[in-house]
């Protein structure tokens, strides 16, 4: 497991018609000595009604949402991991976007890959920036952002990564967006009445480039979104330990079906974290109840507050985090993107990102958190 989206006001108008008196003509029997028809009195002209202006309505108050994610327009660019997993090393040079001198809060993780975005091609203009490793055919990976809309595109072509299909125990390439929190920026889950993961996404490409028949236990392409439910209470013996809480947004093996709850230890390769992983069923978070298909636009807004407690209770029952109270858990970090364990080419578009929270009226006592 890797470390760490007229009114048209119609004003009526009145047309006043002036009555015209008609005089009889000679061939109608009238003579010049006959008295003329009495003159008709002028009809009063009714002035047009003035339009009634409705009273001005007060503006709706602007409510600022509590979005835990920072820089959701990606204006400050990205820190970039190096390729070796487990070392948590990063390039000194960043991938710059609008604010070239700013310190990025987002990290792009590209562990276990053969190709480094730091050596790729960079293009930008009119608010759009693209970073791609295009020295391979096809392009090994690419990241594009629109700093006006917060739209993000991710691409990982594992065809450029695997010379042969992945074997058991071997690492796999990824392209993940990461963010972490510390100190006073942390939010404690037990203090919240709502904690919502929000994202609009579409998997735009899936290509099978397997050299042989896939093994469903080894080979897949997943678009995932994880947060860590982490003990950040300095006074706890479990300080730093965590649960991987995740949504499997896409999996080529499960696309179009209802996924089951997944709960297990993080493993599958040498650099696993050993932490407890919990994924709720797609029936709990997907608007259709199913794992999305390719080209299917999906909007999720999932309140994980209750699910976080379920994940914690299950972890305790399986002897994880034995020294951790639920009140010790904070959202410590998040990551989302592709993990590709088979020879598959994938891409996705992502927007409307948020981890949005609402606080309880009654708060728990503060603790020494960091």
C-alpha cells in the first residue's frame, strides 16, 4: 500500500383608441342643410399603469464550506516523489503551475515506476498545465491540471512499465495525488457531525495490454481514494498508527457490479505498511450502488463519519490499534489516483474535490495532538 472535485419582466402597455365620429355621406340621404351629427364627447384617456417594482430581496448569505483539502485549484504546483518506494524521498525541484514561487501542499507519488516525470515534458498556458513522460511509446504517464476550474487528469500507461506481466510479490506503478495534515490543521473525527468525501470523476480509458491471460488475484487497474484514520494523540501508546479507509472508485474486475466490503491487512509486496485496510461496499457510497464503468460520469458525496466508526470497531475486533480510542483518530492524510498491477493503460478526469466537514456543537476536551 502506498504512503502517503430571462426572467423577462413583461410590462403591459395600454393602447388608447380615440373614437372617430363618422359623418353620413350624400348618397346616404344627407343634404348640406341637414344638421350634422352631434359631436361626440372626447373619451378620457386612461394613463398607462406604472409597473409595480417588487421589493428588493436580501442577498443569500455566503456560507464558506469547511474543506479540509487545500489548494483544490492546484495553483501552487506539486512536489514530486522519487521512484523508489519506501524511502519517502522527493525531488528538490517541483512541478510549477500558476504560483511558481509557492510551496506545494500536493505531492505526486510515482513509486515503483521506471519513468520519472521530473525528466518529462512540461507545457502550460491559459491556466492549463501538463506534465508528461513522453520518451516512451506510448507516453508512460501524464498529469494535467486546469487552475481555473480545479479539473485534473491522470494517465498511466502500464504498457510502458511492464516488459512482462507482473508476478506475485513484485511492486506495481502508481500515480497518486497526496496531501497530509499536522498540528492545529488536524481535524478529529469524533468532533464532527459530518465528514464528506466529494469528487466528480470519469475513467476515460482502459486498454488491456496483458501479454498473457490475467490472474484476477494479481492483475488489475484501480482508481482509488484513501484517507488515513490516524491516531494523532501524542499521549497515546498507538500514536502514529492508522487505518487505510478507502473507496474503490474503479476496478476493471468489478466495473458495473456492486463491490463487497473489503477489510484486510495491507500487503501484497515487500513494502507493505501492515496497516488495516477498510473499503466499504460501493452500495454505501456510489450514487448507482455500483463500481463505475469506463466513460461513466460519477459524482460522489459520501459522509464517512459513520463508516469511520465501523472501520475502527472492526479493526479493534481484529486486534489492530488495541491502544487507540476512537477519540484519538484524526484524518491524517489522503491520496487518490491509479494503482495498476496489470499491463493496462488507464486515464481519468477528476474535479470538484473536497473533504468537507461540519463540527458538533458540543466538542470533546482538547488533547495534545500533532
